[in-house]
């Protein structure tokens, strides 16, 4: 039934790609709403940001979990694994760790810290930078080395 609704799923090596975009969207959205809540101090903006931050943490945990589960079955050469996959894994686990810490801070000072707000936002910026770099490593594996599917034979040696 899943293949009928989503025929592209049958080409995936694992389910990880189905979950990776949610934390990106939720966390970028949360950052945007926190900036808006800082500029226009409205409780609804801060609560929206807080809610998106929590959804970002949950979805990041799912994305990291599915990635760790799928890691052994990913068909890549040793050089791609060493240069891209392991770095991607480290950066995304760091992203999740930063996300959990930031979420704990936001829960303690619900929904948006007033003391140390500049540090909260700088911490959030660091999270977004780490996440973006990690996502770029993931994209390189997918688009440069076809890690996500079976469009061409595997493994493809690392050349860049």
C-alpha cells in the first residue's frame, strides 16, 4: 500500500530520507518565530516558536534515530563513509544535542527566555549553522554519490 501512495519509497535504501526534512523545517521556523517574538513581543509568536522548537527536537530525534539505524545498510565506498557519512553523523548528533539543550532552556524559561535572550538566540544560530553544514554533507551523499536510492550501481568511489 505504501508503494501505491508513494511509489518513490520503493527506491529508498531505508526510511531515513522520509524524516530528515522535518527538523530542518521546524527549527528554521522556530528561529524565525523567535526573531519575530523578539522584535514584536507577542505571546502568540513566542508560543509558536516554542512549539516549533519542541517539534524540531522530536523530529530531530527521529531523524537521528532512523539515520543511526540505517547506517550499517547504506551502500557506499569506504572513502565516502569516512569523508561524508561519519562527518554527517557527528554533525547531526551535535545538532540534536544542541536542540535538546536549547529546548530544555526554553522549557525552563517558557516560552522565550528574557534573561540571556541574546545568548539564547546566538545558541540557536549555532544550532542552525551546525545543522546546515550537516545537512550539506547528507545532500552530498545523496546527490553526488546516490546514497539514497538505486538510480545507479553502488558503491561509487569518493572523487571530490
